C-alpha cells in the first residue's frame, strides 16, 4: 500500500531560500511517500480499515515540520514510540476486513478511530488500573506485549496510521459514526475529545471567566465546548492568526485578542475581567487580584504560561493541554497566587451532565443534538499524494488561512 512514512530518507524537494523555517524544514524532514506492506492483524480481534478523511494533528505537524524548539533532546516521551512510523490518528475510515474474533463491527461500516494502544489492543489481561478506570491515555502498558512501543496509532512502528491506504485497529478502537454525521464533522472527534477532557476535568466556575490560549483545533474546540456546556461563562481567546480569530468569534468567544504584544494581552484581559495590575521593576505586570479563574493553554510555550499565571485569580487553574518544547519561564506568580498548574492528557471515558461514556461518544451525541458544529474549522483538504501541500499550508498559516488541514482519500 501507499503510505506517508516518517523515519526514512527524504525525497528531494526545493523551497524558496526566503521561506520561513518550518517551510524550509520540509526540504529535510525524514518523511516520504513509500510503498509499504499491507497491514497485518496483530491479534485475531483486530480489523483492517480504509481511511476516508484523516485530520493532521498539531503533534503530527510539529514532528513532520520538525518544530521541536531548540535543545529539546531530553524528552521523556521518546520512550513511548518506535520507528519508522506512518502517522495520522484523527481518522474516519471504512471497515474492510474483520479478524475472526473481532466483535461489534461490520464490513462497510463507517467508524472513527479511538487511537490508544492500551491494554485491550495489546492483548494484556488483566487490564492495568488506568484502563480499568477508562483512563486509556494513562495506560501502564504502552511499551508491553507483542506490539512495538507506542501510545497510539501512528507512533508505533507496528500500527500504521491514517496517512496510508489501509489502517489496522483493534475492535475496541473503532466507534461507529451515525449516518447523519458527515465525515467533515466526524473528523473532529479526536481534538474535540482532547479539549472535552481538559474542560470537564477542570471545569470553570459558574458565571466565571476563562481564557483559552491558542485558537487552533484544540482552542476552537474548547470554545465550542464552553459555549455548549457552560453558556454562562465568559470566554476570552488569544489567537495568532486572523482566520483563527474569526472562527473564535463565530464559535461564541466574548473577547478575542492578538497573541502579541503580551503586555497588551495582559492589559486587555484585566480590563475585560477585572483585577488590578502590579508593575514589577522590569518585565510583565501581574494582576492581583486576577482577572480569570481558569486558563486552558492549548499552546504550551513558556511565553503563554507567563501570561496565564499573571492574569489568573488567586487559586485559579492553569491547564496545560498544548505540547511544545520545554523552556524557562518566570513562574513566581504560580506560587504567590497559589495557582494549580495541571496537565491534561488526551481523553478516555469522560463524564458530561452525569453520564459516563467515551469522549468520542459524547462528541457524536452533541453533534447529533445540534449543539456543536465544527465544520468551518476544516479549511483545507489534500490527497495523500499532495501531502507536502498540506504541510506547506500549515507551515505558513498566516498566508494560507489554514486552521484544520486533512488528508482526503475518499
């Protein structure tokens, strides 16, 4: 089959000498379209699917565009992957073949991928405590069993992802998509679920104010979730690009700010949310009292953390949902205001309005009920053969207007 493989010598590709650094990285990324063997079933309860539409996750684009930051070699997550990889885990697919022990699926069924290579897919019994509790993204077994290390589809050398003509999956990793939901909506199930986990595990107070830092897929999904589930909460958004800012307003953000200068971000948030600015001898001022109760940071950079802790109220919460290279940041407001800085890792079984079910099932329910419509986020689609065009659109979002980009194989 044809597949986009990371971890192979790159094919020749020229970019303009004055292109930005991410575009230049496309000329040397260890990624190429290759013919690889068709996937085999690791166990008899697995199936083979044919991807229809695969969203490009922010983690995929960072990897292929080599957007790692400087000096980011001490990354603990490197122990949870194997190479070469065929990435792509935001997948809508059709089931084309069933293993003899696969249950709950039919050939021809349209499904969305729940990508975790946790105990069940690895054939590990009994399941670990995390899996038993439905916290699949915290599974203890990501490097165990006879499947090569990988936390989810696309980062294990044995489990190819959606940037390919065929994709294997365990029967527990596939959730049926209702006929009423088009691919263009179903493809957002994964990023929506990531943001749903972050918000429902760390909910805003009633009639409070929150900041969503970043307006990519995770940030815009967060805005949609806050409007659907917490309509009385004030929502501010920091957006880097105008296309993102426009969608944030469309999805119901009360205030949308440019990402720089950071001083203006702090001043505008304090003017919006209340509080009092305190000016230090040098550097950015701190709000005390603060202006917002929760910051959902979908960027994860030192400079976004520095703004977040400065505008948060005492004993507020900074939720780190974005992934980026580590770096030093001025965190004295963290201890002074007794802020809770918490990580949020993907999704599993989540509780919404008293109901516990898989986050993707919650998403499909909200879509069918007409409470969420994320279709405007899907700004660009490309065929697998045009994968470089897809990543060029992401590398220069300011010019392309790209928000969510997907590989379309329908």
